[in-house]
C-alpha cells in the first residue's frame, strides 16, 4: 500500500506558484487519487509512487506562471492529467481541455476532474476539437517536433506550446525548424528539464 507524504508545498513558492489552502487541498486529493488508481492501472510507474508530488505534480504546476491571463489551454495526450489537472487546480481562471483518446485514461480524467468546472475531457482525436486554444501543453507526450505538429491543429495564429523537455534536450537539434523558442529552467526541482515555449516564427 502506498502512502502520501504530507510535507508542505514550500517548493511551489520557489517555482513562482502561490498556493492557497483550497488549491493545496485539491492537489492533495488528486495526489491520493493518482496513488490509489493511476499507479495500479499503469498510468504512472510504480517506482514514482513515493515521489509523486515532486516528480509529477510540482513538475506540472511550475508552468503556471508561464500561462496567459485568460483563454483556453489544450493538454495534449493528458493521460493521468499531468500537467492538465494539476494546472487547472492552480489556474482556475483558465479553461482546460484535456485531450485523451484512450478510453480508460479518459474515464480516469473524468473522475479526477469532477468538481473542476473549468475542465472538460475531449476523448477523441485532437483534430476533432472544434475550438482554438491560446496554449497547448505537452508533457511526456511526444518529441518536441511531433508535439508542435499536433499543437498546430488547434492553436490560433499567436498560440504557443509549452513543452516539458528532458534533461538531454538540445535546442540546436531537437526543436522544429519553423518555431521560435524560449527555454525556462528551474533549480528548485532536481533533474527537471527545461520548459520550452514554442511559437510560430
């Protein structure tokens, strides 16, 4: 049986994210749900169960300060809701569409997003999404190039993709040729790769 660690959320402040008590409570409920259902179903590796908070939840919400003040955000291949659900809790001012074609994972997202009125689950292919997004997010989804190609299906002309890069990411070789990119590094999380914001040139 897995046990949630109950240390505080101090690292969030170092990431530029201020959490109120309601957000902390919601994140902790989500963390418990990940432990109880997502890990046993193989959505998250069992080896990550003891470090869910830092490796997955805090890593997800570090993008919160990079998001716009308003608009729709599309989370590509949302899986267990990382980063989509974690960020939707922290940024309730934005509308979130979680795109996930796998039925079992889409069902989990419906359960995990219950009570979050700013979240909808799109359980079909990304190309069938009938609206434009200001931002797409991609974490453990695909390569930078494939993530950008997917995002262009729903991004508006000025839209951007926030991409979670791995430690070995090399912008000189791993970025698509037709984008402008800014990299954001965080020293508050161990072994975290850069967040890469891509926009059209």
